[in-house]
């Protein structure tokens, strides 16, 4: 029997296929469309301490090979999330991961304490896309020391697994990854979106209300795949690949590069049946490859290869 099970921190997942934060809202919006019974975990939309209205519209636009989004972390805030959204999401037949974002270390610590205390939540994903007001508004994703401080503070507030979601924008993503691991992260999500924009020629103005947005979808995959390759050469904790996964082959590329699991996001907008189909196809592929466990694919393309520091020198 092909075993799709994998372990991340203390979460045993029945499948390496996770649903990416923000692309399935609080989960319930997609009931009846996505086969939640097959997915490893569902990462809910990022929640902040206070409610956020998000960015002015338009917030989404398609681009060649991807999607630009400038949602601006619109969310109901922690209190309403814990009272109304979480109990509903907990009815889904899949473990739930809360995604949190703050603007200071103390905010992140509070978010970890409050979400980690809820039994409906299997783990906490740390969205580091905001500026840190305590560190001269430096974007957290670009600040290894700031990330270390935030993760250490969260670690002291909860025993639940912490998954830190890195940004491909950082000049040195490996240093941010190492800081997160050193501070007690259980896993890394590699990675979030890249900034991009489009111009409306008729209006002679940016398409998005926020001017720029995050690029997701197929165009992002080679960028984040290279980061998985580089980060997995330097850290010992599991890596979750994110960016452009739209097929079983994409998932296997991330796994062979060093990811233990993958997240599906933008591709769900075109095909909500994708996770169910990928689950079936992964099993078929394992049988064809003669593998009992899906973990056999992890890092397969790395075997006998040099690490990223050596790669950087060789370039
Ligand atoms: C509409 C939309 C909303 C998103 N909202 C969030 C969010 O709230 N928190 C977060 O960490 N990432 C968010 N993301 C990023 C995704 O979780 C994912 O990391 C990214 O889109 C790359 O994966 P993909 O190409 O498979 O979509 C969002 C992406 C999209 C397209």
C-alpha cells in the first residue's frame, strides 16, 4: 500500500498535500468543492490581532503565467476568528493550521499564545510579510535577527508546531531560514509570493488598487523551487514547498528538491478538484516507482549533489 503519510513537527499528516493560506479563506467557503478528506492540512487565511479592511480594489488580476493579489491581509481579527471562524473550520475533515501575522514581537507572541491554546488548531504558520514596528519598520521577511526574535517569543508561548513562511524577496533567504530554525521553528514554508504589477493601458494607470501585488501561480514555481533546493541544503527541519503547484509532477519536483510537503494555492481557483486528483496520482506514481512511502521522494534530486554554498561558488 502506498503510504502518503508524512510528519511535520508533531503533526502526522495523511498526505503531503496542504492548502495554502488565503486561497481557501476559512475553509468552509470551499465545502463541497474541495475534497478536504484527502488533504494533509488546511492553512487558514492569515489572522492579525485587530480586524483589517485590506487594500482598496481591484485586489486581483491575472498575468501571464500567474496571478497578482493585493488583498492586504483583510481578516476579521483574532477575537472573531477564535469565536466564529475557527469553530466552523474545525468541522472540516482535515487538520487546521492557523496563519498569523503581527507588526511586533509582542503581537506575534500573543497570537501564538491565543491560537496555540485552541485544540482545534494543529499548528501555527507564521506569516512574516509585515514590517516590524519595533525594528524601524524593517520588513520582517528581510531581517534574520527579527525573525529569530519573533520565533523565539512564539516558541515560549506554545508547544504547537511552528511553521515559518519565508519570503522569496529576502536577499539571503537561507540566513532567514537558519534564524527561524535556530529559534525553534519546526518547519519552513518556502515560500510566499514575489512583488509584481500590471498597467491598464486604457486607464493609463496601475490595475491594482494597491499598485503592486504578490505574484503567485506557475511563474513563481522555478523561483521558489530553487529556494527549496538552497534552504534544504542548510537546515535540518522539514520544508514545505509553495509556489505554483498545479499538478502531481510539480509536487514531485518540490519534493525531489528537498520539500517534505507542498502547498496548493492559486491552482485551486481553476480546479478545486486538484487535491483529490493529486492524491490519487501520487499513489499511482509511488506504485509505478516501487516506493512504499512518499518520503522516499524527499531530496531525491539532491543525492550526491553539492550544497547551496558550493553551488553559489560554482556559479
Ligand atoms: C488570493 C490570495 C490570497 C493569499 N493570502 C495569503 C494569506 O493570507 N497569508 C499567506 O501567508 N499567504 C497568502 N497567499 C499566498 C499563498 O498562500 C501562497 O503562498 C502563494 O500564493 C504561492 O503559492 P501558489 O502559487 O500555489 O498560489 C495568498 C495568495 C493568494 C493568491
